[in-house]
């Protein structure tokens, strides 16, 4: 189980790094200007790449516990952003008052994959790894008792 938890931390780091590098690629290389909600998601994702890196080198090091608020907040913002893009929430409820609108779609792969959707998938994977991690940890405690 301990090895499996180490793998979960490593997977979480890989996901956070891909999301971080991907967002930088879209803004720096492709020159897509991020909207306000994109910035908030970045604020939640970027620290996760560092937090999970510490966890890879020093198993746990409270990295999973520290990552929970960033992951949950980032996931909630990503859900809201996608609901705006899918027009389930009206544009008038968007916090993007100036600059790039939150409903702007810089990419549209396969008719449904947008940058906020990629963010939502990254945060969802991180949430899943956190849940599995804590289930493993709980089962390790019960077997040791």
C-alpha cells in the first residue's frame, strides 16, 4: 500500500506539471490571453506542482493534506468556468467584466475540449488520486490494528 501511495503522489505531480506547463504553453507560446477564471485556476494549480514534487521526494511530507484546499477550490472554479462555457450559467453571472470574456473558447478540440475543460479534467484526476490515497491510508490503519 505504501508503494501504491507513492505512485499516487507521483501521478498527482505529473498531472499538476502537465497542467502547469500546458497553461504556460497556451499563454506564452500560443499567446492566448487568460480570463479571470483561468487565472484563478492557475493560482490553484501552480502550487500543486511544487507541493507534489516535495511529496515525491519525501513521501507524504503532508503534501496530500496541503493539496486538498488547492485541489477542491481549483476544481470548483473549473466546474463554474465550464458551466459558463456550456451556457448553463448565463454570461451575466461571469466575473470576467473586462478583458477576455470567460466564455471565450481559444481551442475547441473534438467539439467539446476547451482549456477550462482540460483544467477540469486535471483537477478531477487530482481529486480522484486524493480520494484513493486516503482510502488506502485508512485501509492501512485498519490492517495494522
